[in-house]
C-alpha cells in the first residue's frame, strides 16, 4: 500500500503522565515501583500511541514512556557499566551531570526493548519507529574508566546496538532511529569515526535507518548554549556532507524557530529528510500554517517524497497538553501542504 507524501513523525520522547513520573523534567524519577510501575509504563505507552494517532501522526513511536532518559534508559540494561557509583561529567560541553561509568567490557545479556516494541507493534496498524541512543552520544553521557578511547568505546556500543536493532527490525519496526545530538558538537570526531560507528550500528538492517541531530531539549543549558552560536547555526554544514555519503537512509534535523540556514538541507542529496517543524523549546503551540510554512521552505531543497515533517527534538520536558497541541499542529500543517501538492 502506497504511503502519502509528507508523512509526519516525532523524534522520540513525549511527556509522561504525572502518575508515571514527575512532569516537565528530564531524568524524572518513577512514581511507582515493581509490578505497578511495569503496568503504568505499558498504560502510558498505549496512551502515547493513541495521542499520536488521534493527532494524525503517520509514523508513530512509543513516546519513550518506559525510559527515564533516552541514553541511560538503555545503559542500565547492559553489563560492564556501573550505575551505582556515578561520576560527574560535562555533557556536550554544556552542563554537568552525574552519570554511570564503564568499568568492564560492554555486553548485552538480553534484549532491552523487545517487549516495548511488541507492545507498540500490537497497538497500531501504522508504521512504527523506534529510537535508540547513538554510539557517540552514549559515550558523551557516561564516564569511561575502562576503554580509555572514545572511538573504541563507541564501536563497542555500536556492536551492541546493532544486535538490538536487528531484533527490533524482526519484530516489525519500520524505522530505527539513532539519536546523535553529539554530532552537532564533536564535528571532527563525526568525520574521523562517528559516521563509521553509526554505520556499524545499522549494519545489516533492511528497514529504514535514521539519525537524529539537533540542538537539544528545550532546557536552560541548551537554550543558553544556542545564544552563543551567533546569527546562523552552521554546524550541519560540516556533518551533512559526510552523512550524504553514508549508508544511513534518513537524517532528522532541527529547523523551525532555529537559526539554521534552510539551504543547508540541500547538502543531504539522496537522503530522506526529517525536517523539524515543531519547536520543542517553547510552550507556544504552532499554528498549522506555521508548520506548513516550514515545510514549504524545505521543499525548495528536498523532493516531496523525501520530506518527512517532524519535531525538532523530543518533547518530554513539555506539559502533555502542549505536546498534544503541537502534534495536532504538525499533522494539520502537513495536510495543508499535501493538499497543495495534490
């Protein structure tokens, strides 16, 4: 069955209900424990799916309802990582956080997200996307007390992520997205080994593969950093040509209300482009026409069948009502331009 043009999707996270975790907060602690927590995670996932469907989102995810954080929610299931004795590190050169540390060889004793995907696949007939943390962003979110090499550690994580991704594909995932906000910070590493380890994470996959690169959640550390980037944000100019030559199918980027020159997406020739048409750093809900305007601007550089309207980043720090309004605006804006193209 053919899919419509301008299929909408989200980057990954959606706000959690207050009965699951503290609202509007990253790394928010769970409100429940044991079997009650497991049930609440499932309920929240079903609710996130319904919210996306009712809003009109075409390619849906689980809203990352079972994870406290997009990186540590994966790391806590691996061996070789000490989650008890935390170390303070500078994350993406912006803010300090207490994070786990690598103390032994990385391994994955069992699948991490298979049950999440079974639930997601069983709850919707739409295409589904599942998000995993990218290797470079993982190593920027922990302390390495074992490998002592960023590139080597990233490759070890890539191998583990590839095992996970292959299993998720077999369970019916249509798009597997790796989140790599670190690609906007360590551009030399992206060229030297970052894309190589990302391709290793995608090795052998037949479903669509995507990489998400943004300027971060709408938290103060990120918004303050953006103020230092000048009148034009040109980080993508360094990474997009490398990604255009890669085996990755899709690139997800931040656009609406950013200072990214829109013409930079022309550097992604041949790739699907997930253009961020929703600003996650404000509680102001976009109008459908604002979303449509962003899509029209992107269509000057990307063919309609290669363009996927999306959110700039995850929406977990936002109030749930705001996030839902933004989902509705995203879908409505895409319908406007879809009708114009028809």
